[in-house]
């Protein structure tokens, strides 16, 4: 992945008389860091010719931006992936349970990052791996990955402002009393522990839920999170008294499910390049379908 990443834009007549730097700051929303790196490497081209950032635009130009390579020590591995959507800038993966999003000290292989790097190399693409958000290892569903630093910057801004909407299906132990609700409780870390707890010293965390169906002993919820705290849904539902099925940390890992009963089923965002609102959905995996049938829960009304 030693080559630069190419971004292209067609300049409209609205930008006549203004500079490329103005276009990049105000239209493309480049950060100062990204803009500096492109200027340093002479990565700006108009109609194929290298030009400075102060070049004055006329409208009708073809602008090429060559983003310098991002050095990432991720080993490529041939691992099957469920690719739901992919284009030049981003990719959405339906992550299976048991897979980490990226390597960590203890696990350097078998991750989503290893698989995607292999996929891009095999296709001859020059990309870098930038997860916009993460899912826990035992959670399945949609993960949004940016393929270059600019796309990651833009999507991270959306994530921070709440413009990215994330919907989950949650299989809970117990019969949830209220038809819908809001959990606004701060989550804090525990020293020398993977556990998170509700605590006044924690970070603000907001979760909303809606009951899809109940049985006497279980509930299927549609859950939206408005912050991205580690284990947020797991901690909040456990705090409410209805822990996720199969959750070894905050509930009981029983024979009903060998992983956490949580699936990221729908994700909405605005595409940074095309300014188009996108809504991507994925089906419930086989193990959760089986669980739903076992408990008599209906899944076709989920969202």
C-alpha cells in the first residue's frame, strides 16, 4: 500500500475566481493536516498538471488529489467477508460474531482489517483501513470503514454530530415493561477490568429502545445509540434489568446463544463525496433467526 490514494472532483462554475485551497477547505472540508500533507507531496493536479493550492479556478476543471499513503502494519489474510456495499471511498461489512474489527495486542490476525487489506491488495486497490465505528467481538452486523483519511475525517464528523444513525436488534432476557424508553446514564471504566459500569464519573451515554415483541421470558428490542461508548447497549440494558442473551460480561452466557444477542441491522449516513443520504440494511444472521423462532419472536417487523 505504498502508492497514494486518488480523489477526483469536477469543479463547477460557482467556484470561478476562487482558489483550490478555498475549494478544499469550504467544499471538500479538508482538515489542515490533510491539506498540508497533500501540498507537501505536490498532490494537487488540474487536468493532469501539478498546480499549487493557490491556483485560481475557472470552473469546468477536473481536480485530482493524491493523498499520501498511510503506513499501516496490518497483515493481509484471505478471510471471507460479507460485503454489503463498497465504492471508491468506503465499504460496509456485515461482520460475523467472533471477529474483531481490527488487530489488538492479543489478536493480530483473523480480524476484519486483515481481511479487507487482503481484499484490496487482491483487487489492486490502494486503500487504508479507517473504521468509523466499532462493534464488540461477540456482536454481529454492519461496520462502516473509510478507505482513505479524508473520508474517515468526514464520516467521523458525522458520527460526532449524530448524523450517522445506528439501529440494532437486541435479544433481551426478561419481559421489558415499557413499550419504549430512553436510557441516559453515564458509563465509566473499571480499573484493570474490561467491565464498564454506570457511574457519575463516567462519560455521557444515551440509548433509546422500542419493543418489537415480548414473551413471558424474553424481549426483542430495536435500539438506537446516540453516543458510542464501549459496551454501551450491553451496559445500559443490564442496568435496566434486561441483559442481552448470551452476554458473558453483563448477563448470563447460557445454552440459548453462544454469543451476545445483538445485531447492527441498519446504518444511515451522508456519503461524503456524493452528498447523498444512504440507508444500508442487513439481514439477521442464522443463529439469531433460530433464537427468534425458539422464543416465538417476530423479526419481520423489526425496522
